[in-house]
């Protein structure tokens, strides 16, 4: 029989992640969303491990590299290159579902950073309703590129990223 899990202690958590309701969080990053473009998908090897990232850049030349997985790297690369695949990838499926359900992806916004993890939202219009859906930045970028929508990052996140390097 499995052991009983240890009792969960709320004191073990530092702060809630960005997708928790704002009144429960630390307030997160704020500021004006700035439009960015996808500069590319890159990989680097360190100690035998391959790291992949997508690089975003704004009109002021500030860059934001975000670590992503291999499948997301491939999805973003295919979308940037306009590569046709014989069967729909997961992001193609998500875009088709959105369109078939009469939703319109208006924009994607990378809007928080907590414990070295970026958070994003899909901003969808469905009739007169505006819907925000939390997602990983890599998924937001892959869908945004496929549907040709603008990609934004909060100005304070761009500043924080560029102050580190």
C-alpha cells in the first residue's frame, strides 16, 4: 500500500504563480505591452545538454530569450518558415478549433515572470466576449505566428530581461 503523503504546508510556497487571481498574487509585472517580433529559434549546447530558446525583439532593440522545448521550437520554426506538414501539429489543431468555434485570436501577451518562468495569455474574441486564456509563451508564440497576430511583452519584463545581461 502506498505511503500517505506528507501533510501539505502552505508555508512551503513562496508566492502564487501569475495565473492565480491577481488579488492573491504579489501584483506581478505591470506596464504597457510592447509589440515584439520573433527573431528566431536557436539552440545552444552546454555540458552535453541542448538548450533551445525563442528570441523576441522590440523596436528599441531590446531582446527577450525564452527557453522552450524541442517540440515547441520545431512548431515555431515551421510557422516562421511557412512549412507545410502532412498532418496537423498540436498548434494547428488549437488554431483550427478556435476558428471552427468562431473565436478570433486577437493578440498574445507575455505578461509575467516568476521563478525564471515566463507566463503568457491568449486574448480571444468570441462574439462580444473577450476571453483571456493562460498558456506557455512558446504555445502563444506558435499560435500567434500561425494566425498572424501581434505578439506583445510587458515593457517591465523587457526591461528586467535586458538589465540582467
